[in-house]
C-alpha cells in the first residue's frame, strides 16, 4: 500500500510562502494498493491527483463527511469529467437525504456551474458503518466524534493496514483522556494499524476555547496513537493559522519525548510505503 499526502490542511486552504512545507491544500490522500486507486476525501488537494490517476479505468473516492474543506475539490478533479473513467464516490448520507442530494447542493448553480447529475461516469454510494471490499482492499468504516455524520476509515490489504480519521474529537466529554478503549471514539478502526492518519489541529490552549468543534490537539493525537498501538502516527488537518515554522517546532517538541511509534509530520507530498 502506497500513501501519498496531497492535501493536509484543515478547515480552510492556506496557501502562501509560510505554508509551503506542510502545504496549503485541504484534505486529500491517494492510496495505491495492487491495481486499485483510492482517494480519501476531496478537499482542494484532490485537484493535482487528477493527473496522478490519469489513464486509470476506475477511481474510488471515500468521503469522511461533507464539510466544505473535504469536498471543495470534487469539481476540479479531472477524472470526474472523463467518460472513460469510472469515478465511484462513497460517503455518508443522512436520515433525510441521499449522498447525491447532499453533494448536489454544492455541485450545482449558483455554487458550481455543473450539476453532479450531468456527470455520466460518476457513481454515488451511500455508506453506513460496516465493511466492504474494493478489489483487494477491505474497507471498514464507522461513525466518529465530529459535528454532522462523519465516518472514519480503516483500509487493509495484504496484511497491512492504515486508518484515516482527519476530523475527530475523541476527548469531547471525557474527564480523563484517553478513556478505556471501549469508550474511545474510533478505537476499533485505529487499533494496531500500521499507519494512523489523525487529526492534530489544535494546541492545548486553542482547544480550551474550541471544545465541541470536532478536532484534536497534538497531545491528544499522541495519546490516541499510543492507546491504539499503531506503528506510525501522521499528524494531519493542520489549522490554517499554523505556519511551517510553528508546525516544525511542535513536531520537534513531540519527537523530544520517547514514543512507542514513529511520528510523521503530515507534509504535502509525503509518500508512505506500508
């Protein structure tokens, strides 16, 4: 399994001279496993992935949720407009609306010039907690703690595994963090994975003023990775106000403590082989 980080920013794109190293594009990751091409989330980082998957007959996009920073790149993903490519989009619907209806609110005028229903090669799938197969890849998904219907993902192939929880607040309402595994949001998705890509948006001081916003601190990401016994932790969903200098300082502080796993700061362009 090959993991390419394309967009690592959270909440709002933040391109500029101070965010070159970690990247300014919002969440999108490309997974290559055997002959499958899977994209996790469709933030602005998905645009450049259109060239990466060029020539492939099928691409699967797994959406964690439908906040704008996770879907704003869909209309700029070139395979969506190529009738020779099957683009399967998987994500949460709701009790009242299908995934197609919800995405159609964005991919339609006045917010976007093209209706999603006009894209003949796009197939939409409403998914709920459970397991399904994408060729050789086993995908397990479950709801996690974040405002609105939000899914976390676990991907397994050839005895290797990774988990993706980019927007996650497992500390919400918890007096002592981390709690027991059975009370920890997303634990079954993350436990014993080779790679965990996890929300690390806030400092402790920032989180004190943003509880309930759906995100984790750097220290909480470390704690959750240790609780779950992962091989590597990738910090992700960087706050738009955190520049490269700040993120490098935080990463150095995190690495200064003995860690039972590898720590990989989530920089755009990073490739992880599992």
